[in-house]
C-alpha cells in the first residue's frame, strides 16, 4: 500500500488518492507498531529510507489534495508519525 501511495514508481500511477488515504489510516491506527518494526529492523520492507519517503510523501500530499477529508487524514497521520518519532506512547 505504501509503495502505491508514495513510490518509487517506474511511472506515476493515474490516481494515488485512495492509496494515500489508506496509508494515512495505517499511520493513524498503527504508527506504534510500524515504528516498532522499523526499530527492530525486521525484514518487513519498512526501513528508515522508506519511512522518510512516506513522511515526505504525506507532507507533499498536503498541498496536492483539495479534498478536506484527505487533508485531515494526512494531518492526523503526520501527527502520529511525529509522536512516535519523539518517543511518545499512545
């Protein structure tokens, strides 16, 4: 899901709107688990480079999407990312 939302792509998909929304939901509801997997360096496909790309993709998406619901999801997801990066528990 994250790759569909944030790449890297060989060619940009026609629409990533729903993929971005689903990725936001993952960060909103599972940021602690995603962060824990990243910290344990399990072979999950999620590493610091991907985490940073996803975070940047969400930041970039804030100006891209006009839909207020999507913007709110992005804002909440970025808040959860910041929270786990700062070491705060839910």
